[in-house]
C-alpha cells in the first residue's frame, strides 16, 4: 500500500477536490451546492491523472451515464469512464450489460479520442464473443451506436477541418463498416 493521489469532481460544483489515500480505504465528505436529495454524479480520478481504475456502484454508473450523454464531463473524463468500464467488464468486475448500457450514452460523442477508445473496446469485445450465438445482436448494437456519428463525420472532409475531425472520421467509418 502506497500513498495515492485522488482527484474528485462532482456535478454541482466547480471545485475539484484533491485527496491523498494513505491506506487501504478512506472516507471523505463532499460539499454540495444543492439542497436536494440527489446531489448528482461524482467522478473519481478527475482528469485521468491517476494510474488506477475506478469502479462505482451500479446506480452511480447510471448517473454517470447521464453525464456522458449531456457532456457534463470533459472528454478526458468521458474517455476514462469508458476505459474503466471496459477494463472492469473484461476482468469480470462489472456486468457486460452495464458496459453496454454505458456505451449507449456515447451516441452523440464528438471527441476522436473517445471514439478511438470505444472502437478498440468494441473490437476487443467482439473478439471475446466471436463464438457466441448472440454475436449478431451485439454487432447490431454496435452498428446502431455508430449511426449518428457517421452522419456527423460524413464521408468527405469539410473545408478547414481539423486533424481531429479527420481522425474521428477514419475511426468511425472503419468501425461502422465492421458492424454493417
């Protein structure tokens, strides 16, 4: 066990909290800026600066799913959630249904890095499921995920388009093609 810096952000606060985990566990309180019972999402490893995975209770994954849909989190944190969820699913620590449900929240994602991670994760998932009877259902699910971003990215570069838009197009078109 070694000291581990932890950064935490939450939905209704502009403030990032930095903590140092000095043992196997720790408790801390977050200030809330709303008097409601639902204080919104909480995201650990804000900015993805720590070299560790974060798992949340299933209900918190659902709340974070909304933060992905609305882009309430920065792209790096959306990328981190996708990577954590995939790695945890692959390790058997998160149900595959939770990962797939979370991945649906990325349907209006615009960051090339996030699509790169999603595409790699789905490629790995397809390799894991290759011999399963339900692989065509998972492929159809993946194909649906790419429909909207393919329309946004298009087939041709837009005038003055940046390199990240070009990268995103190549990622999503290649992946969408794999899933029909």
